[in-house]
C-alpha cells in the first residue's frame, strides 16, 4: 500500500511540474492575463502532495522536507538574479513561482505531519 501512495504522490508532483513548465513557457500567448486559476490548481496539488506523498516513515519525510525546503529557498532567493537574464530569465522566474505555489503548501503539511509524529506520545 505504501508504494501506491508514493506513486500517487509522484504523479501529482509530475502534474504540478508540467503545469509550472507550461505556465512559464506559454504564459502570455495561451493564458493571457487570467492565470489565477492555474495557481489555485497548483496550490491544491501542493496540498494533495503534502497529504499523500509522505507516509509514516521518518526517512521519507526528512528527505521530502530537505528537498522541498531547498527548492523553496533557492527558488525564492534566486529570482532577483534571474530577472537580469532577460526574457528567458522571466520565463524561469514564472516557472519558479509556479513551483513555489505548489511546494510551499506541500512543505507546510509534511512539516506539520512530522512535528505531530515526533510529538506523539506512545
């Protein structure tokens, strides 16, 4: 059962990354100025990822938290420098913002699950 949960979480992450890439590369041409619903979908996917991708194994949650926190920190801190690259940099910033929209809720949920499992009195 655990492997099916991880597989579901992996597919949700893959869907979110694909949405983030599509949003970054085709933001102005396809979606126009109305992209709010895509960010809402990414946030909902983030909640699903946080709920489904990490089981009760502390190694899984530690690995997920380390990777997602690294992604969130580097994505948010590196955006100022990427804007200087020009048009390509702006597309990368949009992709990173979309990934942040998905991974921030997932990271919060996994962190809360980990804190509650550590604080659980046996």
